[in-house]
């Protein structure tokens, strides 16, 4: 049981390049989330999904797109990376129901030059 | 969602109890208090949550005042591995829905040998 995994762990992009971050969970969770964390700050929600085929905007969605084609995967895309998107990205998942415990992945450190 | 206030940093001697305060004076009747922690460079980890009664699990105890305007997370015997940023989050919980969490800047706890 790997929990929540993220690929890649590190990435360096040039301004204007695109990339996709992959999040996978093996806990059969309904809900999945993408956060970003800037230095010295708490996590901010980018997008989330309440189930396969559905996505919704979070607190800071601009510049990102997401897809949830399979229940176990949640992809975060940057179409044209900007230096302001340099951050650590965390994915999380949660079971449906009253329990609000989110399980987080190890993070992806992205640098945009 | 109710806003929370936490001290930016605290120190605790190894082996002693760590008491982390959180103020949430605008909390509503249906909002829970959640605690997560983030060890350096890792994804956040759920610790405990409660509504109005005190709660205890294998990691910590949560003491909520009778008026629910503040709470304290207690780590009974702090170890060096408890050094982390601790986030107090107040959130209404719905049986359906993503129940998104909003992270502030938390309290940086340093356990001193």
C-alpha cells in the first residue's frame, strides 16, 4: 500500500515550457487535491476533484489545469510555466464521508527559470 | 470558515509536554478543529480533530475550551522527531463534499535536546 505518490520529485522548467505532474493513490479515495506551498507559507489549494471525471477550482487555480480520468490519478498541468509557479506541489486524497483526514504525497519541487 | 490564530514559533524540551495553542474565536457551531503537522520538506500529516469534547489518540490530545473559542494540542512527551510546523484548521464537515482545508502559516515547534 503505497498511499499517495507523486511524479516527478523534482523538475526545472524554463519560462513558457509545459509539464504535467502526476498524483496517484491506491486507497480508492473519492476526493483528490492539488496544493502549492511557497517558502514560509501554508498550503494553498489549486484544484480538487470529488470523483472520477469531475474537477473544481480551489483558492489559486489560475495558470493550472487538472484532469481526473481515472479514480486513482489526478493530473496537474502547467501549459506555459512562469517563474511565479516556482513552488512545492503537494497532492492529497481523502475518503468520502464524515472523516476529513487528507493523506498527502511527498511533494514535487518545481523551479521555473 | 473561522479564522485561526497561532503563535509563529515555540520551543519545547525533549521529553516534556508540548502545548500548542490555537485561537478560533469566530468558530461556528458546526465547525470542527483539525490539527495537521508538516515535518520539514514532507507532506502534511493528520494528527487529530474534535468538535467540542476533548479528544485523544496515539499521537496527541486535543483540548477544546467550553466556549470553543480556543484549543490546545498536547504532545505528551515531545521527541526530536516532533519538530515540525503544526497547523490548526477550523472547518465545517459535510458528509458529502470535498470539505476543503485551508492552511494558515501554523506554529513552528522546535524540540530541543
